[in-house]
C-alpha cells in the first residue's frame, strides 16, 4: 500500500510538472538540432524581444494573419521589434476553410513587410472550431484553395511557403499533395515518425521563457532540421 501511494504521488507530481511547463515530454538533442526557435502571436502580448532573443534561440515565427481579413493585433509591433534583434524571423498565416486562397494570400501580403533574410512564409493548416476532422470539410476544395494560396505566395516571395501541420491535417489534407512545400510538424507528445520528411518540428507548446506577459503563460518551441550553416542560407531567395 505504501508503494502504491508513493507511485500515485510521483505520477501526480510528474503530471503537475508537465502541466506547469517545468519538465517536458520532448527534449531534442542540442547536438543533433542546434537551431532552436519560437513562434508567437497576440496571446504572448507585446514581446520584449531583446530579452526573448537572448535565451538561446535562433529564430522566431510571428503570427500575421488569419483567413481573408483578420490581422494579429500584435503583429506590427512584434515584426518591427523582432526585426531589430539578431534573430531570423518569419511570418505565419492561419489558414481558414471558409475563405478563398486568393483572398487569404492578399491579406497576408498586405500585412507583412518584406525584410532582408526573412524566413519563408508559413501557412498554418489545422482543424479548428466546427472543423474537427476531414468529415467536416470538402478536402478536394480545401486542397485547391490551399494550392492557390501557395502559388500566390511563391510568386510574391520567390520561395514556396512552409506548411505547418498537425498529424491529423498532414494525413488528411497535405500528405502526397504538397511535396513542393517544406513541412513544419507539430508533435508535442512524442517524436516524429522517422519516415516523415520535415524541416521544422514544434516539439513543445508548454515552455516558459522570459520576455512576454500576455494571457498565454507558455510559448511554443521548435527546432530546425539542419546545421546552423544550413539555416543561415535557408530560404534566402526572399
């Protein structure tokens, strides 16, 4: 009975530490993945980029837009301030299943000022709200609109956008259809399948760093699949 009580206590303690972001399920090898970065949105508030950038990170992706009209309230500030640090930065767009790819591309292009050495644009493809799985969408139509947005952003920036995906959206929407785009894969509860070809890996959504005080206490952490030298030239056609 004493052993059982101890095991229950230790399990509860581990769960609490995971919830509080003190310990983490994934801890990618720094030697294997030397390039680390964050992604932020208005949920982190107006970031103190001097403080954030000093914490062993190399890049930051910043939410710019969503759908055909929404603009992140902190993007303009974050884009300007982050651009004055040594970080490489990029902007991302949350893809809507209710707007055309053309209008969504226009919203992103209108919102993001091009700067030297910026990272390729990212299109975040996730299920959300009333769209919880492939049964809730017309997959063929969504793929067509996503392709339209990809083509427009490629023409505008000179590089293919990166597609941010969950396991669900990768398997049901993206896999086998968009091999021309690099993949940013979300896997916060385990490692990525060794057969999957990825460029960025979001390995945690419960990290805590200094430099932000928004309503979200945690920050997403990511790694780049490559060396620091490879990262320096990644997407530099922009």
